[in-house]
C-alpha cells in the first residue's frame, strides 16, 4: 500500500532589522528648549524679573557691598532671608544670580512687547507694556540718580545702591530708562491697534 507524503506549508521567515533606539539629536534639544521658551516667554520673563528685583533689593538693603565679597558679615544688619549658609556665601550668590535674572527677564518682556504685535495679541502685550512702563518710570523717578551726591539721597536704599559703584548705579538706571521707553512705545502701538478695532472710542471724528 502506497503512502502519501504530505508537506505542510511553512511561511517564509521574515528578517526583522535591528532597530536602534532613537536618540534625540542636539539640534532637536535646542529646538525643544527654544520652543518652550517662546511658548512661556511671559511667565519666564516675569519670574526672572521678580526674582531679580526681590533678591537684589534684599542684598542691597542689607548693606552688603561688592567690596565685602568673601569677608565675614557678622557686624552687618540681619539679612532679609534666613538661610543655613553663612552670609558671606549667600549674599554674593544672590547678587550674581539676581542681577542677570533681572536683565534677562526685562529683555524677554521687552522682546515680547516689541515683536508679534497684532490685533489678536494686543491685549496680553498691552498688560506687559503697562508693567514695563510703570516699573521703568518708577525707578527713573525714585531710583539712585548716577550723577547725584550720595549724601543728598533721601532714602537709605538709594545710598546703598550708589555705594556699590558707578557701574551698578548706571546699569540699573539705564535699564530703567530702556524698559520705560520700550513699554511706552509698545503701549502706544497697542493703543493705535485698539482704536482701529474699536473706532467708537477714538478721539478722531
């Protein structure tokens, strides 16, 4: 009796290529970081500016000076912020971080007000422009005048700013003037766009 041999069908073997794990390229890192900064520009700018103003004021009003860098601070008034680290370490740390934070925050807010102004984005930029104009004008009026005499300043914090040298005094004053002008010009542009959107509030008839 003859035997019938059956041959089962075997599917062909598929070769799966070796997949390397995807690694984020440096350019992709930079694009993600720049995208995050552009998306949260106002929040980051306000945070950096607020950090810079608070801690720079804390250092200056505690009578710490740049010439006191690295020396013991036990004879000076108490610091605004109670810390575990000694004041000879924490005061310079706050100073070297708060001053760049203030400048970077003000620059970010100024760029935000100056660029991308349109009828759809006028409301947010108008609020930021008001903040810049108010703070810039406030420091220009009551801040430490670089050409003034230290003895003639009415407030102690003005004298303490001037005691840190002409570079800091002029830098803060120029920053105040710049912020005031950028905020004022942006506010004027926002006002023109607002009157174009709402001609019933315009003075021109």
